[in-house]
C-alpha cells in the first residue's frame, strides 16, 4: 500500500472486540489515518517496523502489561505517541505510565469516544512539533558546518579551520580573538554545532552589554529576595547552558572583581546563586571571545593572570578582512545571494568595478561592515548588477586605512591606480596626469589586476 506524506499510521492494541471496533472507528474518522489492530502486546511489538505515529494501548492484555509494552515501544522509538486506554481508574497507575512516557491515560467509560478523539488530535500535534524541531536542528547543524557558516579560501582562514577542527574533537576551552565584526560568535557556534554537544544548548552572553551590577546574577542566577526586584528564583546562564556550550563574548570587559568568582566557578565546576547557599554543579564547555589583547590586559592589571591561563585553551585568532584577499569577494557574493533571496530581488551580481572597489577598501568593520555595504548596494543598483558607484563606505574610523595592510609595492601600486580610476570615473588620461605616469602603464596594471 502506498502512503502519502500526510498519512498517520495508528496501532490499536486491544483484546476486547467491542473496544477494537470503537477505537478503529474513532481513529478512522480521519481519512488520512491508517489503522492496524493487534490483540496482544507481542504482536504489536513485532510490527513496530511499520513505524506507527500513535499507539492506542490497552493496559490489561493477556500476554504483557501495558507498562511493559510501553517501555518496549519507547526503547524502539521514543517519538511514538502512546495513549493508554484502561478499565482501571487508579491514579497511581496513570501517574506511573505518564512518567514512563505515555502521552495520555484514558479510562473506559461513556466518555471514551470524545476523550480518545481529542487525545489522538493532541498526539498528532505533539508528533508534528517534534518533527519540526528535528528538522530545524538538522538545518541548524547544516547552517553551521564549517564550509557553510564561514566563507573563505585564503591561507589566513584555512589556519582558523584547522584550529576549529581540533576544537570540535575535545571539550577544552576555546578563546577566540579578533577585531570587531570578524565573526567570533559565528565561529563559536560552528564549533558547538559540529561537536558532540550539538544537541545541547548554545547560550551566548555579551559581557559588555550587561550592566556591571547585574552580570553576576545573569551568569550564576539568583534566589528569590536576593535583591530588589528578585521576585523569584532565576537560573543563570551557566545553568541554562548545562550540558552544552556557554559563549562569553567580550570577556575582556568583565570587572576584575567578578573575574575571581568566575575563576573559582570554572575550577570547581559548581556555583552558588546570588543570595543562596546551595551548590549547583554543571558540566559544559566554555568558549570566550574578545577584541582586546588579553595578554596586554594582564600586563596592565585589567585582567587576572590566573583566569587568562584558565581561559586560553585552544586560541583561535580571526584575521581581519583586509588580510583575507579574495575572500572579500567570496563573502560579498554569499551575502548578496542571501539578501537577494530573503528580499526576492532575483540574482544580484558584482561588476568588475565593484569587485575592485571592495578589494581596495580596508573594512575596519570587517565582515559586519561588508554585509552592510553590499546590502545597501543591492538596493541601490540598477538591473541587478552592482557598479562601483553603488558602493558606499561609511566607516566611522577617520584615520587613513591605506597602510593597515602589509603589501608589496606592486600591490600598493595597484591599489593607488584603482583608487584614482574610481575617483575620476575611469578617465585614464586624467589619472595618468595626476600620477605622472604613462597611459600604457595604467593599462598594463589593469590587465594584471584582472588576471
């Protein structure tokens, strides 16, 4: 028999002929339900390879108890929704079965029909939600595969990939450094979702974004009445991330007094909530990130040396965009494709002039700035092709970016010529006069730039 994707297979496990007919009738009120009936628990278990979504299970069967069958079903597939139908009205029995994974417990009486129909509909909703969660988790894992989340082929980013591969194999602390906008949180998520902890929580905390007097409560939680406004017990980020990964962004901004408590918590793997005495144990991986040079912060007395070595773990330094060469174009294309798809713009291309202009800029805001630049250009361009004039840089950094890069004289010459060509609308004669060089030299350089 062929089943459509909407088909819901339901097992009825019942030895009373009257209830077999009743439950089959109720289940088949929906034409998308396919019902199989069994009069023993063993027969049901032998056919679980048919992958039922829902099992209507009689508690009292001739060969096995409902609890025994329930346990075997859940061992086979925890996602199967089990509704126990019983002539017993014992609260203790119902509670025990629900604890062991039953979705509902219905007694056989005059209201069985309505209650069973309602229970089946609820079980379908639960099954559907669990399926959606599974799909979303799979999509999330795919999104943060190294090749999907971090775009680039440059030697600089390849070094980062190698360090990330080492990080995912262990639970050692990871410290990520890099300028603002280089993608530190993206790297942290990629490590988490490619590790054994990928099914557990990833909890991110930006230390710089939390008022100093609230950081301790935010990280470690608090008890009711611990301070004004603490109207109930609240778990902190460490407890929320238990079993998974805690990402502490901008760790260099943490007050030095709180650093001592963080060090103790990391060493002991246990914490005390603010205003409480109970010790709470946890097991998680810590990833920290900062745009600061922590070694220099230690020397200046702003960061504890013992905490520095505790957090160092596997150090990953993210290169700034200006050191990643052609990665700028690869990333720009990826960002454009994503933006165009989200906004139904159709395919948006970069002209050669636009590429040259992007490559000639230092991007003090790194990937975050590049994203802003190309998205604006996608909106401003005509005929879905971005020209050099469509690209606008609005860097807040006033100092000259020109010498940020360590380049050869040849590369600097390329950049100078490109800058003047953009400035004077590709007027080669005018640029040749401005730079006091021959037109042939400019054409030669342009040819080499495009090779």
